[in-house]
């Protein structure tokens, strides 16, 4: 849709009236004359094509003036606020960003594998409100609930290990997620919790947070990320600034994660590889969806370039014709 930032300049088109009147009056009695005894030999002669070309070039000049007026009015393309009805659900991804997520039993590691699957999941959820919470020794809202998938995916890509105090505060991560999702309009509200350890710090106990989620009708899908057996865990940084790894047993508090899921009506998954992670997100697709009104808005942008190109073309046409076909010879 097109609108003008300065529509009052459209009054300049009234200049056409005096210009057209001036042109008619100027050419009304501007024909050359020759006195002869009889005009019969010239009766069948028509007007020269140059006469019609002169009139056409006047129309070209008017069109060039019109283009200039349009440019002054600043034409803009825009999309205003619009409301569309769609189906969706509210989801918060609660991601563990403790240093143990750098373990090498996933390729390239647990953390980046989880981000890769999360990005694919978000890209396919066009009508869902999705937010992101990160937690380690404390919790933090990375992205509040949003329908803007481009912004969401950019933030997920920017998540890094080490941004929070180290540790695993699962209860705090759930509590922060609840605060972000509890006021959502969708009937179906879910938290997808990815962690590779057990709760060892924080203010809120995991099962207490699960009971609070239950009160708000929020389902929690818990994912224990890590292979069975042992894995290479980061244990420090060497003299050259590189992370050193040591093979250690994989320990995940599956009992607590399963209890959290059961209390809220969700499910627990043990993700030993990427495929299981993908299966978890596929399960979310089966959730009940709610019809919601979504507000859309796009900003206005100046769109005068086509008019500027047209103005340039008309001016060049006028110059070419004036100095070739309509050139005055002294």
C-alpha cells in the first residue's frame, strides 16, 4: 500500500491549469503566415508531424513536473497494524548453560547439538509464542515470549557457555520460565527443560517449581542430555587458553527430572543423541493449540526511486528531442 509523507504538496498539481492555459494561448496564434491569391493547392496538406511532436513534448514536460511533485510528497510503502487469527501454543525453552554442557559425547558437544535442534524446532513453529530461559548457577530470561522467529533464532545462536555463574539451578530455571509463560493467552503452555546434570544450587527446589507449574496448568517436558556410560567433560583451561577434558561418568538426576515431568503432566526423555532431541520437539507438535489473534506491523519505507528514475528519463527524452528532431536552425 502507498501513502505520502507530505500529501499537502499534492496541491502543486494545480500548477497544471495555468501551464496548460499558457501553452494554448502561446500557440493559438503562433503559426507562420503567407499571403497568396488562393489556398486551394494547400487544401489537402496536413499538419507536419513535428507539430504533434511539440504537443507531445509539452505533455512530457508536464509528466516530469508531476514526477517531481510526487517525489516532494515522499511516497511510502507500508503495512499498518493488522490482526490475523491463528492457532498456536506458548512454549519456553529452558536451556542449561553450565560448563558440563560442553561434554564431547555429542557432536560437536552437548550444548551446540542442543542449540542446533532448538533452532530447527523454532524455525518450524510459525504460529507459536516461544521464549528462551537460560540457567546455570542462576537463571536469566534470554528472550521473552515472541512470535518473531528471526529475533528468537538470533538470540539462540548467541547463547554462550560462561555467561552465568556456574552450577545447575534447575528449580530456578523452571521458576523463571513459569514467570515468563504463566500469563500467556494460549490454553496449552509448555516448558522444555534441557539439562545434563542434577540440581546443586539455586533458591527454588525443582519439585517445588514443578508444583507451581502444575497450578498454572503448565506442562514441563524434561530432557536429560547425555550418553550412557562416560564422556569427556571440561575440567579446566590450560596454559594456552584451551579447554582440557577428562573422561568422567555421566551422572544425570533422572529420578528428579522424571518426577518434574510427571507432576505437571509432561514427559521425561533421555537424549543420548540428536535423534532423541528431535523426537522430543516433535512431541510438542501434538499439543492442543489455541486460536489466537496475532497483531502484525511493518514500518513505512520511502519509495521515491521509481519516480526519480521516471523523472530522469523524461528530462533526458526532452533534451534529446529538443536538440535533434526539434532543433531550431538560425
